[in-house]
């Protein structure tokens, strides 16, 4: 068995583990701090909405030696200050997006680009996108997100319980907020691909959370009939038991997405891949984090407030205190007997480590008299 597999087996059996529930306030604080940074970034910088949402024009030129940065500068000059984004295509052509252009303004911009790039006007393809179309896409995305959230809450409330549904909803909102905030801070363009990425990470985050919830549901069955563990301790064992599985699935999912983001978008210059790959990368990492550090500890917090769970915690604490007191009394009562006394004559209970060797061998003590 590999080292990681051995650790996973020991975590599953409860031989080793990390106290996620006991240190939950630390992770709550980390999440709140990250969320505040994301919200501030969203409020200060805002989202860089693509032309699919804000409206504008897309110009595609034939093969040219002009660089993307130079073409972007020329496009912004021709468009009278409108924001432009240029991208070099694989065949050497250029794709230039200019936000906020209408039909009348697009014609002189097309002519200006053709002149600056030294290409025929008829070879510069122009495609106009109206803001109404982007508004429809945004409204449908919000509607789909709302329906998804409602269905998730209903399913978890039926399959598990309402506390787990609330915790999962908080974790999903947490993941969305962080991902959108990262988009605002980085300045990547928000396109329909971004929306697809956001909806995809919600499903993945939910999957990781449900795995832990299912383990917790199984482990906490008839929990009030025993006095060994509290609900929080059972929840912590459930997280540790599925920890290696969560890490493995997250790493395997992040590797191809990292290839899209850093290799495809960064090295090869395929900028269109950045739209969906950044949302997937940040969302997958945030989803794995929230399922371990947010969702399950929040369930433990809500569940521990129930009267029966409070009573269970008192019984567990009382049993452990009694066991400690009994162990302490046995250690204090085991006073060494006098040298001339028989083992056990002082009234103490002879334990396994106190058994005299002579008795174990069945031999008596010599009387000291010669016969």
C-alpha cells in the first residue's frame, strides 16, 4: 500500500486525524477574510463584462504581422476611446472586440482598422452584438442559478436534513462569491463561458459536500444510544475519513483545468480558454475547501444546539470524567506494601502489572526454618 493510501486508511479508522471541528473558528475567520477581499474587489473594480453582455462589435482581420497589443491600441484610437481587446488567432489573423459600439459607429471603426492594419476594408469582418441579447443571457443565467439552488436545498433537506441543506447552501454561496471576486480582481472578461464554468463548479462543490454528509449520516445513526462520542466528534471523524478521497478527486480535477488556464491561456495565448478555465480552477479549489472547512463544521454547530445532542454531550463528558476519576483513584490507592507484608495484604486490588512473580509461578515463600 502506498504511503498516501496508508494515511487514508488510518484516517478512515480514526487512528490519526486533524481536529477540523475544534478549530472551525479559525477556518471561519479565514473564509470571512477571503470573502471580504472578494466583495471589496468586486465593489471597487467591478466585473469586466464581455460584449455578449454589454454589447459591441467584433472585428476579424486577415493574417497580419501587427501584434495584438499594437492592434488593441489602434482599435481604441479608431473607436474614440472605447475599450478594446485584441487577440492573435492561430492563423495569424486578429480578433478585436470593442465594447459599446452601435451600427453607425462600427462602420468608421472598420475603415480605420483596415487603414491602420494595411488590409482591405472588405476583408475586415464585422459582427455586431446588441446589449439586449446579453441581458437575456444574464437573466437566464440568474434564473438557472436560482432554480439550481432551490432544487439543491429541497433535495438535501429530503435526503438528509434541513441543517445539512442550509450548510450546503452557505458553502455554495461562499464558492460563488470567492470565484466572482477573483474574476473582478484579476480583470478577466466575463463571457457565457464564465457562466458555464460557474454553474459547473456548483455541481462539483455539491458532490464533494454530499460525500462528507453521507458519511456523517451513516456514522451518526442512533448516536444518542451511545456515550462514547459527541456529534461534533463523529462529524470530525467523517471529515477525516473522506479527507484523502476529497484531496484525490480535487487534484485530479484541477490538473487538466490548470493545463487549460496556465498552458492554454498563458503560454499558448488561447485567451478564450481563460473565461471558463479560471472559473473552474478557482471554483474547484474553493468547493473542496468549503466542503471540508465550512459545510460540515457548520452542520456540527447547528446540530450541537439540539437538546438531545446537548444531553449526549453531557453524558459523554460525565462518563469520561468518571473514568478519569476511577483511573486516578486506582493509581493513588496502589501504595507500596511494607517489605514484610504479602502482596495484596494492604487491601489494594492486584492488577496485571502488580502480580508477584512468585504467585505467577505457583511457589510459596520460604519459612526460613531447617527441618
